[in-house]
C-alpha cells in the first residue's frame, strides 16, 4: 500500500474510477481576487475552510521528492529563475552521458513543467482530502485514530518487512509518520464512503431477475462438451502407427507418451476434457464433433500435424433454467446497481464540492470553481490547459 505513497496520490480511487481525474492547471487571468474568499495565508478555500500555504509547501516538497528512484537526485524547482533546478538537470544529463546537451531555455521549461506537476499533485491532494473529510462528516462516516493506526501497522508489515526500511522510506520521502497517517485516514474514509453508497444501492427483486433472464437467455445456454483422447504426430505414418498400436491393445496413455507431440494432452494420458466446439484446431474440432463415442477417428491433418482422436464422453448442450441462474443474475445485477450508484454519486460529489472550492491565482486547478473552462485542448491523456501565471 505504501508503495503508492511514493507516487501521485489518487486518494479517491476507492470511490470509483470516475474520481481518478487528470488534474490539470487551468488558464488563469486577473489578480489574486480570483480566489475572493481565500485568506492571505492560504492557497485555496473549501466551503470556507482554508488550505494554508504552509500545508501546500510541505506537500509540494514531499511530491517533489516522490518521483525519484532511490539514490537518484531530487529536482526541486526554484522559481523564478530556476538556477538550482537547471544546474541539477545539467548534472543529471552529464551523469547520463546524454548525446546532446539541452539548452538553458529547454531546461528552464522542464523546470517549469516539473513545478506545474508538483503544484497539481499537491493542490489535488489537499483539496480532495478536505472534500472527503467533509463528505464523510455529512454522511455520518468516520474512522478512529486506532483504525488508521492499525492500517499503518499492517502496511508496514507488508511493505517494509526488514528492520529500518520504513524509517529509510520516511527519510527519502521527506514525510513524517503524521503525514502517512493523514493519507491513510483519507484512504480509509474513501473506502467507508464507498461501502455506504454500495449498501444504499438496494436489493435486487425477483422481477428484475426474471426480466434479465428472459432478455438474455442465450447467456445461460451451456454448449455441448466432449471428453477427448488425442494423439498428435508430425507425420501421417506416425499417426497410423499409433492407431495400430492402440487397436492392438496398447493403452491410449502409453501410445500418447510414445507418439504424441501435444504437450498439454500428453501429460494427461492423451486426454482433453470438457472441450466445446470451436476451441481446438479446426481439423481436430471437426473430427471430434462428428465422431461417435469410443470410435478412433483419423489420421486427420491439422495445423500442427496429424491427429487421431477418440470421444470418450459427450455432455449434451442444455439451457440453464431461471432457478439455476437466479443467484448468478442476482449478483450481476447487484454489481451493476452498485456501479451505477457509485458513478452517480461520484459525479454529484465532484460537481457539488467543486462549486464550493476557490483557489488563489497561481494555484488554480481543474477542480477549483474559479478555473476558466476556455483555452483548453483535448488529448488522449485528458485535458491540457495553459500554465497559470505565478
């Protein structure tokens, strides 16, 4: 679990995939009054609750450290000139023995990009953490300090089995245990909100089950299946030799061990069990499903060589009844209802809390109510917007 702590937080993943937004910086204009209810010592306000600049700066530093692998240098942007950032990137380029040396303007642009990414991650974390805390309070959902501590201890056992690993991780990441507990608390609250919404999805009725069965009868049709004994050889002569050996009293398993090149069936006495039409080499499939039980068919030429085959058992096709399918349908409809409920909740949750979130100029991301919706372009990875003025 804590391995994800070193990556960009997706603190609302537990609610549903809809929550995992591609957080982007929105184009900003105007002055600091764009976040008109944001106190002077804050970067955002959620329903009147400030997100302080001190908290932002602490998490920005943590997020700056998180992408680097163990032992790699940490690149921390230092606007407006980015002198230390550029120097660090130059050292990194030399150490990597890059074929071309980036210009200062290219490195400065890279530093700005890193700064933007850090800002996005940090603002998204702090804003949505506040959203989840407030939503949990409105829904009557809670987690105790003891619950969060138990989550931490279990995480430490799973992710940091060796003595000192956890402490080393804290040093590298710049986090304290209090920071870890904060993130785990948000995760636990997300999970409990999810569970509450799922419980409210409601029961599946008998009428719904019957209607689904009648609309989707083909889903509950079970095809004919056949148990086969096969031998696959490279040549027709080898297949005929294997067939004569069996007809002379050699067991199929012994003949398969001696002659067959089909590794899957050879290790099982030459048997393929529960084969449905269309699952095997076309020539074998045709021969097997046209054959009578206990009659050796072949040799027939297939894609991989020559087959002889014998059908040992036929399980006829059948239509599973409504009674036989009831519990399967109930679970399917329950999952579908739960998914719809979560998607509806996620959409409403985001829209409602976005309207209550104002961000200071220079810290505006897509989930701020004062984020401009123009000057954006769509890409395969999501929305891309202009970098804000700082």
